[in-house]
């Protein structure tokens, strides 16, 4: 986690809640596909459906949640979504114990968890903006980013060991408990939270559902950042399952070697998240955003040329370390920029629209790249994703947008 001056006790509780749930989620990494394969003995099609449809359908279900979150106190929403995720996940070990676990239940639970994830993200982002002074938002987001990468380094190996000893169902129970602990920690934040101003309408209106998208698409900087973000994430994630097949299936890497090739480079995320704030202080937010956003697009094309043996393992580690380091710098700066540019009354809807767009796009691009790999081959499909990534920096904002707290006040009487 990032060292630095304290951001206050209440932020500390919020950070702790994030850390608990992040470690729980990474501990249960790939638990549902493993349950589908090892417990339910499903085929490749069902596993792919679970991974893609669960996320995509959950994102669609979450569309009304952005406006719903916007006009409610954020901490109760965060606690409620934590409890929903906990309850949904606990149905899996309960059904397994009763001998009633089925594929349909896994799919429903994945949809519920995906929708609750989006609602929680929208609420926590809006709450963070209200909790932390604008000049400290980058430090706060940097700490969240470092926690994400720490959990990514430690969680999957520990989760893999737990799966080997106790089975994948137990890791789902551990993930559920992490959400319960997160809810308890959020409740400990304490302090008053004013009720947001309502819309004046007796119920949610249809126009409220698209307010987040209207705002983002009308804002020149946010529009470019959204397009860049969803395309980069989609193309990177689309190549991931293809790389599994290439390395483990075609090149003969052992599963532990594949895991090592992606675990070690996650240290770059810690490095990048620690560098984000001093780099912004020295070069400015816009310069860092464009530079890191450009550099992170330059690595993935190298994955199309992975050879077998030690050289291939080293190549993957180098490429992933560079990619993840640049991402570790870019992500907290992006998150800070997004919070700063979003109007106070639209933060939750902006974040929800962002999350929904990202999840649906990633699911669609992943499915498309599976078809492309079937037509052109694994290396060609990975190379195409890498080449397209090289063009994504063109979508980054061309001009700096000064944060509100840094703007010169207008002269009185002007």
C-alpha cells in the first residue's frame, strides 16, 4: 500500500473495507469456472457462457442502479450491496452442501454479483469524492490501486492453494465473508452523511437511466477517456483467454508457469501506483495521463511472438511488467480525473454508466476475439488486438482540463 500522509480516519475505514473485499475477490479468482468444471463437469461452452454472459447481463441489470444510487446516501447503499453479494455467494456452498448446486444457479449468482459490483463502485466513488478533499483524490486513488495489485499478487496463489486443499466452493464462502466484513468496516466509518437532493419526481424517470451516458458523451474529455478506457480494457481482456490456450495448450507451459508469468509482473502495479502522485506533481496530470496511456498501449503486441521454454516465460513477464506498470500509473490518474470532471449531482450515474459500458464492451470484444481466433489462429488474433491497441492513444484528451479546485476564482463583479 502507498505510504504518505494520513487522509483521515474515515478514509482509513473506507480503504480497509476496499482491501478486505479486494483480497476476498482475488482469493476466489476463477472459482466459478473451476466449480463449473470440477464440480458440475460442464463443457467449454458453458464455462464461456458463465464468464461472459454473467458479467454482461449483470451490467444490463445494473443500468437502473446508477440513478437509484445517485439520490440516496452512499454508505447505506455500499453496505446493502456488500450484504447482497455476501448472501448471493453463500447460496453456492449452501446448495453444494445440500447436493442441489446447478449451472443455472452459478449464472444467476454471477449476474447478481456483477450488478451489485457496479452499484457499489458508483456509490463508493461518489462517497470518496465527498469524503476526501479534491487535492487528495489522487493519493486516495493511488492507495486503492496499490491495494488492488497487492491483492492480485497474493490472492490467486493463496486461492489456488485453498482450492487444492479444500475445493473451489470454500473459496466462494471466503469471498462472501469478505463482503460481510467490508459491510461492517463501512458501518464503522461513522459521521453524518447528508441526503442527496432528489429529482423532484415521485419515481425514477426513464430519462434518468441515460443521464450518466448523456453527461459523459457530451463532455469532450470524459468522452475520450471512456472510449480509450473501454477499448484498451476490452482488447487486453480479449487476448487473455487466447494466451492461456497458446501458452498452456500449444507451447506446453505448465499451469504454475503460466500463473508465475502473470503474478510476478503485478509488482509493476505497485511500482506504478506509487509513482502516479510524484509524476503528476512534477509533470502535471494531463502529461502523465497521455504518456502513461500511450505507453500502456505499446506492450501487448509482443505477446503474439511468445516462444516456448524459458525465453517465452521471460518475454511474457517483461511485456506484462511494462503493461502493468504503465496501467498502475494511468489508472489512479484516470480515476481522479473522472471524479473531478463529474458534476457532484452526477457522480454515481457517471461511474455506473462507465462500469456498464466497460463490462458490456469487454464481454462483446472477448466473444468476438474468440471467433477471430477460430478463423485466423491464436497468434494472429493476439497480434490484431495488440496492433489495435497501438491506435488507442489517439482517443486520449488532447488538451488539459484544469481540476475545479485548481482553477482561478472568477473576479467579483465580473
